[in-house]
């Protein structure tokens, strides 16, 4: 479709839509006698001077509970401990706290913590005077545990300087590294986030609002990063010593019908390491014995945002925000190469002096045009303007060859989106929604500079019979672009269409039905189908398909006993087309992922005897991934990628005394994974890759804990 | 530029539409809104003794769970903004004179106007009650997705509790995923953010009170949202990977994935969706490249990322191909 055709289509659609709205305007309704004044004439309320509330059990003093005990983990399983902090066999301390101290004049101090004995602990302290101000201090740890069975040859693994063992024997391939087996030692791949936050909020009996949030996150540990020298690579345990500081300060003014807020946001990233150096374990070409990977550079982002809303009446509501921001990065450049046998090219300047300006505007108008018709208009604008100075840099590829210079490419873009939505209540049990969205994107320095996307959807919400609600939504998305294949470059397949801006049609249908089987039992069924086709693509992602189905059932047996169960299936299929050579040798890859998820939960708020609460949760999730590649000749198929996670968690609490409870907890997790990309890849399996040798994941872990809960009562 | 022209045309059309809506709303003859219908009903009288009237019946063992409100922020007498600093139970439930009044033998007791069994107030009016105090939340609520879908504040929030579960990181996802069942399935996938472990809440990324941003995100753009925690990816880098600057979700599935690092698919196919360059990037990898055949570093372990490990961008002067 040409630009002029698209333009004409847009005009037709815009005119039709405006006409539709104007027709809506002519719909005669009752004269709107109820206006602002009427809404404002609220009841003055009762005289509460005699309402002493002597039966109200106000809580002053200390209340809440403290949990303290011990737990036991049955086995070492790194992946099971991921995010939980339960990776090691043995005993751990189990603790939690939920305490509140409150005075009659609304002053309070709140202490809340979970998993305090584990590496996944979280603790929050908040104090202040309710209705005046609050100060809070939050601390949170999150462990990320990737793998524990990895092995490396590098001395100083996980640091910024990784060297080979003294007796290392370099080789062209891993089988020539004769000292490999004797040099391997274990290295865990893990890091942890520690976040400390301080927040202050002033919320007095005044329209003015003030808040300041400061948050600092330290991320320490390592992660896997590849270091390469011309088709030879080694997996490194690369250090992570990051610190991110976020500050948000805002002042707001809130009235009944409108409010404004001005906010400043700062995000600053600091990195203790500028680079990772590693000695080449392979026999280097041209003296390439030492490499250096740049670490993420220190940077900062500032943004000012003005947001507001105005509620003229129920018939007109406006809200929006505008923001201007700037990202800056001026970390000193590393040397182009560490290879002393090569001429080290000079740099055009010592740092990037990177600067990206951003502008954002999001605006929304909502109106109840009649008692049946509601309209909503939304506009979004997002600009990234890269103002970094452009220079050229001589490339020393893999510290091995000095190549031509490459010019810096300051990517910029401008994104706009406009949406109009109409809701029409046909009858009390039938509502329809029509929506049209146009998205435009203009980007620089790529083969597609402009994309236009139109998205239409139509939704029906109906209650065909009592206790049954049905939602059906159909949508279509069409994306066009102004591709210039010449910009792909001389060595790139001219038929390549990158999927994120390729011409695309996408159709989707979603169906949800909620049915109250009985007064205390409800079921919900959903199904969603989506097909997308990249009509112009001969090389690249050419089509995709998604199917998902699910059923939920929930039941309330009494005010204290509830149950729920769910099951969901999803399949994702995609076709990727390629060609070994630019001219010929095509291949086709099909990737299919199937997901299955199920769960059952039971909650007991009150149990017979002295048992006060109980909970049972079972979750099962598994997935298969099949990749099939068809090309000339025959090749063995890829094995299926499989993951399976099963978790059963149960807890019960029994009263021991007036203030003392005993809590039992049990958790079992069973994890299996078949991943042919990583399984059976020992450090020397791939001749040109010195890997860390991750091993297949498989294991079952049981966790038991027993805790005493001491309850503080304010009376 | 053509796109610029189209933008102004859209902006022009938008201004016309907006003017139409505003004009209609301010001056047009429109009917009473649905939400306004129950506003017209005369209010019953308030009780004579406030909460004491209520607790004379609801202070029994059966209603014990309701007393948790006195441990929470709504049950603070000294804070005039809270129900118990003002109209007590009737601040939220509406005037209870009829409900608490005498009824004849066999006569059904009239319900409380709001937040109770058979309460006559509409969900919208009940929400107005909440928003009457929580005015900051009203900023984006009107016209937001949840408001448009007629959600009640109490669909997510619990008032008669010591601590509202939706405000606690570990318990919030369960509340959200009662409705967002597809996301619930996604977060249980093998690789994901630590939502199911209670280490991350939905509101760490989303603004459920009707945020104006795409997908009701907390930040104005997807990437800004991700950079809140992943600031190391922000750059700007000397050598940027263009799709990264545009949208993290081009390659990542934030709710969960079957692939490490929440990738939408595995490398090399992930990369070959966009890269078909002369030489090794364009070659379709097969079972021949497995350890059972001729194991290739173009397929195994990190695949493309074993060499091009700086896929989010590199600040190394020689890192144009994202390998330094």
C-alpha cells in the first residue's frame, strides 16, 4: 500500500469517526439539569457529636505478632533456592514480624517483615502520624541463583581481572588444552539485590501533598558473559557490582475536581567495574592474548513530569501528564585494544558525552455522552532524541585485526498513538465497545523509518442468562512501513524483514465466560486465539500463532473456608525463514512451545479445636519447546526442551495459649529441565567454546518449618 | 516529512474530536448518566448512635472478623479523614437509619445502602465513597481500564483487615491474578520475575488505578519501566542495539518465559528473526551442531551471545559488533 493510499484511508476513517461522534452529539437526551451545582450539593451529614463509639474496640498500644522458629531444607538445589534463599541443605532460621504501635492521637509505628532468616528477607518500618505525615524505611533482599555446578579455569573468576593458571596450555580448540581438566574449579553463578528505601510523605489537612522517595539498590555477585576472539569464545563469570539510586520528589495540589502534581525523578547507575579483562585461553591470532569487555557504563537519567486531572463533571473527565527527561553517560572510554602487537588507534574523544533527551505526553479525555454512550480519547507521544555527538571509531575486531572505522549511530525515534473508544450500553445486559487506534513511529538510521499501525477492536459484554457473564473481543492490527531495502546494507539478505517493524496483520479473538454455578461456586472459562502474519517477509519471522485456554473454579464453603482451582493451556508457534547464503540455500524453522499450568488451593480461616488457620496450595507448570529446522540434506532433529515445576505448600497454625500459637509449614518442590542447548555441554564439549559446563536441572526438595507466633494484644 | 504530516493530521483530527467531546460535555443536551440514577434516591436517615448502633448487632462472634478494621488505617479515631474520625461505619456503608431501625415481625430488614448484601447503591457510587477520601487515586481512575470495566474498589481492596493484602508484595499477585488468569499462568513459567516467590508485586511495574501509560505501566514508556530496576541497560551506549533502545519486549517476555532471561525464543533463532547477514549469522542450525554431531558454538550454550555478549549495548570503542 502506498503512502497516499494509506493517507486516503486514514482520512476516510477519520471523517467517518468524526461524523459518528457528531451524530452522537445530536442524540437528544434529557436536558442536563443535573450539573455541577447539583453534584456539589452533597448531604451535610449527621451530627456526630454524640457518637462516642464506646463499643468500638480501637487498638492502641502494641498489637500484632512475631514469628520465630526454625526450618530445615532436605537437599542442596540451587535452582530451588532461586529467589527463595533455600538453596542449601540444613537448618535455617525462620522469622517474621507484623507489629504496630498506635497512640490515641494517631501516631503509629509499624514493623513488617517476612522471611527474615533467609536471603530473601524483607523488612519495613513505617512511622508517623496518620493524617499528617509518614516516614518509612524499607529493606529487601532478593537472591538470584543461576547455577552452582559450573566450572572455570580462570583465576579470579567473578572479578574484573581473570587470568589463566600458571601451567595453562593454549590450544586452537578445547581438545588441545591439555591442562584443562586439572585447572577446572567450581564457581557459582549468582547475584543478590539489596534495596534500601526511604520515603517521606506529608499529607496534612490541606490540598498540598508532598512526597520524597529515595531508593538505593546494590546488586552484587556475578553473571555469565561470553568473551570472544574470532570464532573462539570463553564463558566468564563476569562481576556484578552495580548500584542504582532512585529519587522521586513530588509536590501535588489536590482539589475535589482537579489536581496537579509536579515531580522530579532521578535514576543514577554506578558500576564499581569499568571492564572485565580475561586472558585468551585459546591460541590467539596476531598476539591477541588479552581481551577486555566493557561493563555497563555509569549513567544517569533525570525527568520532570507535570501531571494533572480535571473532573468537570461525570460528563467530562480529563487527565494527562507531560514529561521531559535526559539520559547522560560520560564514562571514560577503554582502550580500543589491549593487544600490544597492534597499533592502538587514537580515539576521537575520551568519552561518549552521551546525551538522550526524552519528551512524553499522555492525555486522556473521557465523557459520558449520554446515559448509554461513553467516549474516550487518548493521545500518547514519546520521543527519544539522541543528541550524542557523532564521531567515528577505528575498530580493532576481537583485539585481533585493525579494521575500518565505524561511525556512531545516534538512534532516535518519535512515537505517537491516538485511540478513540466508544462504549454503548444497548441494554442493561448488553454492552458493546468499539475502539480504533493509530500508532505511528518514526525512527532514524534504519531501513524502515516509518511504521503506521492501525488497530481495531470490537467487544461485547453480555449477560445472556442469569449468573452468566460473557465477554467477547475481536481485534485486528495492520502495520505498514516505508521500507527501503537499500538501507539493509550490501552483505545483508535483501529479503530480510525485521519483525518489529515488518508489515504485519494480526487477528485476535478472546472469549471469557464467568458463570456462578451456585451462590457459593463460580467458574470462569477463557479462550484466546491470535494469528499474525508478516506478509512481506521472505527472510525473518514470517508468522506466529498463539492459542490459550483456561478454566478457573472458586468456591466459598463458609466465611472461613474457601477453595480455588485452575488449569490453563497455551501454545505458541512461529515460523522463521532464513537462507544460508544470500542468494540461495533457504531454510525454515518452526518453533512450538506448549505450556500447561494447574493449581489447587484451600484456605481455612478457622478449624475445629485449637487449630486457627490452615492453607494448602498446589501448583504445577510444565512446558515443551520443539524446534524443527528444514533445510537441504538431512540432519538429526533437536530434542524437545522441557521444563517442569511442581510445588506443594501447606501450613497450619494451632493455638497453644492466649497469646501463643504454633505454626507448621511444609513446602515441596520438584524441578526438572531438559535443555539441549546447555545439557551435556562440558567445558570442552564444543571445540571453539570453553563453556562453564552447566548441568541438567533435576531435583526434589522438601522444606519443613516450625515457628512460634507470639501475639501482642493492645488491651 | 510524510510521517510528520500525518502526525499533524492526526493531531488536528484529535483536536476536533476533543473539542466535540468537550463541547458536548459542557454544553450539549445529554441524558442523565447511569451512575447518577441512584444519586436521585433520597438518603435514609443516619443512625442515632453511629457505630454503637451497628455494633449492638454486629459486635457478636459471627462478626468478629469485621473488627479487624480497628487494627487497620481506617479505624483511627484521631484521623479525621478516616471513617472512625467521622461518620464511622456509615461513612462508607451510607446512612443506616433504616437498616438499624425497627422492623415489623416478618418484615425484611432494609439493607445498608452500600458495601453490604443487597445494597442498593451502584458500584460506581460505592467507588465514589472511596474516592471521596482517596482523591489522589482519582487522578487517573476516570477513563482508566479498570474503571471502564466497572471494577469496584473492593474487588481488589479489603478494608476490614489489619493489612490490606493487595498492599503487601507477597500477597498482592494473588489478588490481581484472580482476574488476570493468563498472567498467572505466565508467571509460573520456568523463567520469570520473582512474582510467584513473593519478591515482586504487580504494582512494581503497573499502575492499577487507571494509569495513562501503555499497559498501565508505572513509567511513561516500557523501557523506562524496565530501567527502574535494570538501569545498567539504559546507556546511552557508544554502540547501541537499535531494538533495545525502542522496546525491551521485542526480545523479552516480562511475565515469564520458557527460555532463560525471559527471552521470547532461543538464540540463534531469536537473533535470526532480524539478522541474515553473509556468513555465520544466516546459517540455519540443525541437529548436526549438537554434541552428538559437530558441536558448534553458534548453537550450543549461549549461541550468538557467547561472542556477541554485549547485546544490550557496548561502550567499548571497538565494540561495534557488540562483542567487547
